[in-house]
């Protein structure tokens, strides 16, 4: 029995230590709160929501800690409160990392873990220790698009969002141009013919020079694509939600319907939003010139894939270069565009080059570093 009791004590002590190790490390944000004499009502509401029961703050006690981790020293703050049952609640917070804004504490908490600690019969009230952890205060998106981020939830929680704008401008523009050239010159087909010991018969293609290219979404990537097309001797049309007056003079801006009806090649470079989802649907595909080509290096959801596949199968459109789909690759082999003729399909590679990956890393690290210094860059929210 004595051995069992000893083992039980060891187990209890281990559990206590694990709980202690789980305490959150904030930094001096709680101290900032104390210095600012924040209204207890704010903290009451914060704790009530986070801990799932009605809480009333009694007092906040700040005590200097003398523990030391491998990297730093920290201080502890105790928030003493009563819950709806009259039980004493102690929320203990340890601080090690710099957090600049109080609202990041009030809105950034992702979860709360409740533990009950038995302190012996000498205590008439139950002491609860809540370990609170923060998921994140800033979302650094390592892409240009942010349609995979719940911006409404981030806004509600006070979470800042930055993207890696500009890292893949050249890479995406080059692949869009590559797709145009490959489709016009029947590169996939003639490559296959060559491997089969055959000739080019029936597959003589066209030049890009002299073609009219419509750019839908003339932001940084769309504009760079337009510049490359212009260098090849194309007439370039553009469609953009808001003109700033700083757009290149060689791009002729017009309504989408006019652009579709005049373009030999339509290249999509717009973000995926509620307004652009399935922007290129059956009706708008019908507005395109017969025998035209569609290039999509933007977002898969911008195009109605089934409608595009049908336009390719019935011969209305000559071909399509598709780098993005409704879901990320690998794709279901039964995807309609993989079953349609003359589709140059790539598994979302437009952004990916050695140069763009290096640029992306530099931008993301710069975003995080500047955010920690209170200077957010590439702001989405």
C-alpha cells in the first residue's frame, strides 16, 4: 500500500507539474493592462466568454517570479475571481514573449483549458487554475490571394492579416504567356507526335504577334502579363474594378462583355471574391469569340469548369490553359476539364519558381518582423 501511495503522490505531482508547464506565457501585455487600469468589466466579459461560465473579477495580483527558463525570465500575474457558483477562480498567466496590444489578448485567445486541482480537505472552496493559450494574433499569408482565410472571423477577433504581395508577379505572368504560346503552337500535341515518330501534319499553329489579348484583373500580375504580351506585339485590352489613373497607356480598358467579344485570348488575373465566383460562366463564355482561348492562372472558382469543358467539347473555344481549379491538386481524374479536348492543365504551378520562393520567404519574414515592431505591411486587414 505504501508503494501505491507513493506512486499516487508521484503521479499527482507529475500532473501538477504538467499543469504548471502548460501556463501561458504572454509577456508584459497583462502588465500593460494593469498599468492602464483596465475596466474590470472588460475582463469579466473576456473571461466569461473564454471560460464558458459567468465570472466576476475580485482582484488582480501581480507578483515577481524568480523562475527562469532556458531562454528568459518571466513574471506571473494572478487574476482572482468568483464564478456563478461562488467558487474561487485563479487565472495564472506567465509572460515571456512581447505582445504590444491589449486587444490581442482580449480577442486573440483561441482556447481555454480548465483543470481542477485538489488542495486537500483544509480548503473549503475549490480552486481552479485556467491555462489560457493564444493561437495567433497575426496571419501571415505566404500567398497573394487570401480567399482561403476567413476574413470576417479575423476581423471579429481583431486578427491582422497580411499577404505576400508581389512575390510571384513575374512567375505567374510568364506561365500565362507560356500557356498562350503553347496552345497557339500546339506544343503538347506536336511533342506527342514527335515521341510517336510522327510529323506536324495538321498541327501548324499561329503566332502570338498581332493577337488581341484581354486581361481580366489588371493588378500587378495582370499588368505584368499585359507588358509581356505587348512586347510580343499584341493588342492588349483590360478590365479592372477601379481605375486609378496610373494604368499603362497601352492597355485599353473596357467593360468585361466588350473585352470578351474582342479578345483572341482571355487571361484571368482577378481575385476570388463573392463578385468574381464563376465570373466566367456559360453566358460569358458565349460572349467570347468563337475559336478563342481562355487562360486561368488566377483562382479556379472564377470559372465554371463544367461550362468551359462543354465549350471546348463542342468546339466553340479552341483551347484553355488552366493552372487553378476549384480544389487544390491532386485532382479527380474525372474532373470535367481533364476530360475536355485541348486543355493545357498544370497543377497550380504558376507561382512556383526558385526566384519566387526566395522572394516569398523574404516578404513573409519581413511582414512578421515589421508586425512585431507595430508596423504592419502588405495589409489585408
